[in-house]
C-alpha cells in the first residue's frame, strides 16, 4: 500500500488521484470515478469532490493508497 502525504485536513478524491499519479488530468479522474472504478474505505465512490482525510484508503484496480496528513505548525 502506497502512502500519500497531504499537508491539509483533506484533499478531494480527484486531486488525490492526480497526486498519486493514477491519472494525469482531472478529466481522466472524472471518468475513472464516474464509472465506479474507485473505492474509498472499501466502498465504491462516484463523488469527485469526496473529501479524503487522514487514514482513508483509496483503491483502484489492484492499487491501494492510504492518505496520511502531515503535522503542520509547531
């Protein structure tokens, strides 16, 4: 499982797919998500704007990613 680090409280699903290198453009993410090929925490997700937070697991085909929020500030 590949770890994707973010420095905010959440990232939208279509953005995390770009960050992970699964897609090159937002339009590619749109169709991948719309067609039901993406699972978030084990459930099919068709919402491009779904908020992905710390410890959420994203699955596409045989690839798995876990979102990890980095600590901000001192």
